[in-house]
C-alpha cells in the first residue's frame, strides 16, 4: 500500500529566517490549528529544534475523543527544512516535510505530508473523510498565517 499525499504551498511575505523561527517552534502550533481540534502540547519543548526532538500532544479529532500523538523531529537543516514523523498516534504512518525557500516576495513554504491510515484495509474506507479533515486543517492554517503575516 502506498502512502497518501497531501501537498500545500503558501507564499509568505516574510524573510526565510522569520519563517524558520515561527515554524520551528512547536509552541506556535495552537495558533495555526483549528480550535475544535483541542490541540494541546503535553511535553516539554526545548528552546531550539533539533533532530531527535520528541514532542507529545493531545488532539480531539473525532467527536470529543482525545487522542495522544507523539512526533519526532527526524531531520533539520536550518532554514531550509525540517521533518516530523509520528512515533505514536492516530495514523499508521505520518511523515511531514516542512520546506522553506527564499523567493523575491518572501518565503515559499511547502508542506508534504505522506500518511497511511490505521486498520488496513478498513482504514482506507475513511480516506476521503480524513483527507477532507486534513484539507480543512491546512485551510485554517493558511488563513491563520495570512492574519499573522499578511499577503505577499
């Protein structure tokens, strides 16, 4: 079974260093996550991101049911990219690449999320629903970033 892919691109009217400072700090995640997901960081977060860093959260994705989610930052190349991978949580596989590139208008940000749903083959029955939820989360994020940084 091949992982599913969600890709989102966004142009931010900020320098790449500013983008890096914001996105490399997990404490900013609640600002760009829909409030109805009940996103909460439940582990200590160090001052600076590094490969091997583990962060634990709780989310409430479905009908008030709280889910624990633990990710590890597996790759970091400041200010170009970092990768977070799920270690424990709602997905069978989660690999999220955060890519940043300086462009004339500011910073181009690309998110590549490869994921697999749990409980194969039955999890695939929910693929459309999960994709629509992920798209809604990234739509919220796009709007939150426009509110914070503006439009190029």
